[in-house]
């Protein structure tokens, strides 16, 4: 993997080792609020999936950056549609760098926080039955009380954030109350769109795969457009085997 931006003093691409990669993607120190990083992969022509799954777009370098996002986070935030379609379950100790997390004073494993406005996660989901850390289920007051109670009985930490519609500010506040400020959001498009609309995205990690997938596949953001586009600053560009790993941070 090579770093193309920021350029090296000599102007040539710089080889990026694990230490440099960790430094590039680390969260800011001494956070006093939730800080949201969003991860997405897209084809060169903008597709967000192949055969309904993002894995068809990924490569070794992208997977490494994706895993690093989890290693450095307090919590993994994901929409229920993405969690369901991608077969999410609780993180395993073999899926994270325990030494890296402990060195940074983080819990051994981050919990999964699933956003589902209608509380659609079934109690027998692998997110609850195959996990070492209880998941957080973020829903709304419009969801059925019986569904919320069933998930609580199954071991989930159920959070109500909003009345009829999800309130992303309240959702992040609930994570903050639990000491979870390093937020790694892994989609999907509707959740990303809600975070953009609420101006809550601090960093976007976008991998562009060297593939053409054709039309008919959605964008990485769902929902409506924002009145004023959010300004981002290019923070780094990495390349590996034709893949580009772009990192944008909140602009001024």
C-alpha cells in the first residue's frame, strides 16, 4: 500500500506500514463528543454493491482499512438493513487487534450499535445470539413496545432516539452517555444520509474499486439532498492494486 497524498518531500509515493496506517486513521485525542467516521466502498462507476453485497467490491487493502476502523473505534454503528443483508454478528476476538485496542485503552471488543427505527431486529438475530458483547439497538418511540421488550429480554441495550422518526443527534448522545465517542459507521445509505443531513459526519473513508458494475444500483447516501452541501477536506489518499482509499475530513 502506498500513500499518494499528502505527498512525500521527494514527491514519490510512500510505502505505508501498519504504524503509519494507524496514525493516519486514528481518532482525535481527548474527544469531548462523539466523533463519527463513515466507511464505504464503491465501484469506479458509483455502485455500492455487487450481487447485493459490498464484499464484491472489496480488496485486501480495503479490508485492512475496514478492519482498522473497527480496531480504533469504541462502537460500530450500522443500519439494520446493512447488518441483515451483510450477515452481521457480534465481533470476535479473532476479528480485532486486541493488542492495538488495549494499548489505546479501549475495551477488548467494540459493541455493534444497530439503527432500526421500527425495531426490526429479531431476538434470534446473530447480533444477539452470536456475540461476546451485547449489541445496542437504537430505535424510535414509534416502534412496538413489545418488540423493544423482547430485544431487552434477549440481552440488547435498547435505546429510544426520537419519536416517529429517528433522531441521529439523540442516538449519538446515547452512545456518548455510554462513553462511546469513537464511532465507526459502516452504513447503510439511509443511515449515512441521516448523519449527513444532521451534519454529524466528521470523516468519510471511501474506497474506490477498479470495477465497473453498471447501472441500477443505489448511491452511498439515501434520503433527500441537504440544502447546502457539506464541505470536506482531502486528508489522505492511499493506493493498492488499483484501489484508491480516500479519506476526507470535515472542512471549515
